[in-house]
C-alpha cells in the first residue's frame, strides 16, 4: 500500500456537505492525494458486485425494502489511489473513515476492517443497482457494506464525502 511520511497539512477545513455538488464524491482528510470524483469517474474503476439484500433499520427492526444487487467500486480501491498518510509510524492502524451523506448523516469504517478483514471486499461505493444506473437524482452514489448483518446503517444515500481521520488517545 502507498503510505506517506511527509509532514501533515494543517487541520482539515470545515466542509459544508450540503453545499457539495450532488453526485460528486470527495475524499479528504489524512490522505496524500485528496480527490473529487463524479459518478462517471467512479464507473471507470474495476467493479465489484454485492448480493441483493433486505434493507432493515437497525434501530426499529423495520423492513424497508428488498434492494437489487449493487455494482460499484470498492472503498479500498479509492483509498489506495488517494494514498493514506502515515505521518507518525503506524498511524494507518489508528485510522477511521467517515462516510458522509449530503444531509450530514455519517457512518464509520476502521482501517482494520477495510484492509485487514473480508469486510473490505464488500464495502462499495455504488453507481448501479439491479443493472440500472444510479444517478444523483436517484440518490447516487450510495455507500453500501454488504458484510453487515443489518444493512441499513451503512447504506448511505447521496454519499458526499469519505474523510480519513487518525484517532488519538
Ligand atoms: N444519507 C442518508 N442515508 C441514510 C440515512 C440518512 O438519514 N441519510 N439513514 C439510514 C437509516 S438509519 C435507514 S433505516 C435507511 C432508511 O432508508 P429509507 O430512507 O430508504 O427508508 O437509510 C440509511 N441511510
Ligand atoms: Mo435506521
């Protein structure tokens, strides 16, 4: 994996997620090459496909709907291209990734589960569902983790940003 050791930039600027252009995904935070990608740019990466699943709310147990298979790019592929910073030895092992929707809803992934467990193989940024393109007006791109027991929390509609953060005690 591509890991930087150069000095860190100053603190991340405050980002207004709602002001971001619908359909665009930004990768920010503790990365060597922060990126902004359109839905069409996401479609150029190697594709991964997840199985159809029942969307069910974790909080209420409510069945929402059955969702056809998503096709998208793995989150790990995007993060590998952006390159993780490693300003202090082993920083990447203390890294978490925030997947943030345009409405400010967000969920987390740890570096370990994405890069060091099978979960990472099924954590995708989807641009297609059941063979049909997911555009910005359909809520795309969607962040989906196919390994989760209850899939609704890490099913982020209108995904706007992935932010890499190194945790400190
Ligand atoms: N952007 C965004 N995605 C989200 C949420 C949200 O509030 N914002 N809520 C999550 C939760 S807790 C649930 S139960 C489902 C609800 O899906 P629905 O809006 O299609 O019913 O979306 C998930 N994805
Ligand atoms: Mo939920």
